[in-house]
C-alpha cells in the first residue's frame, strides 16, 4: 500500500485523482512499435497498481489511451522516415488536442464515488 506521505494533501482530504496518459499502442502492438508499446503498457501497469494502493485515501486513477492525436509529439521522433510517415498518417486521420482534453474533462467530472479507470479513444478513421 502507498503510504500517506506520498500523497500528503490527498491523504488528509481523502480525495484526488491521478490521470496518466498511455496509448492505443499499449493495447495493440504493431510492427516496429515494441519499445514504444512496452512503455505504454508499463504506464497501464503502474496506474493499475496505484489504483489498488490509493483506494484507502479515496483517490481515483484514470488511464487515458488515445489513438492518433495531432500534437507536437511527432516532432520528437528521431528517425526522419518514421517521423514523416507518422506525420502523414496523423495529419490525415488525427484528432485535435481538444478531443483529448474533453476525454480528461469527462473523467474528472464524474462523481467522487465513481472511478473511471481507463478510457481508450481513437479517430473513427483509425484502423489500429
């Protein structure tokens, strides 16, 4: 169990919410994504572990696993050909960052006795 000192304010007030971002790639592996997918699966494992450990403090945990979203993340891909392929794909089918914000707003707007543990969302045009 996570001790209260890790969450001193939340522990005292008996409320709070942790929101972690994973990815559809943490659910569905595709060729060339082994390391990326592994990191996103690790986010899911950490979040699920925290969910169980923070229950005594009434802290909620939510994992948001988006599909293609138009963000600056693609600017940080070091391999030029992979970066361009991803930019082309996300440019064609990706959702706006506001879509991600709406999903987070939905999770945090729920009553305190409801814990939305995981949300997976994708553009309707996304196959993966």
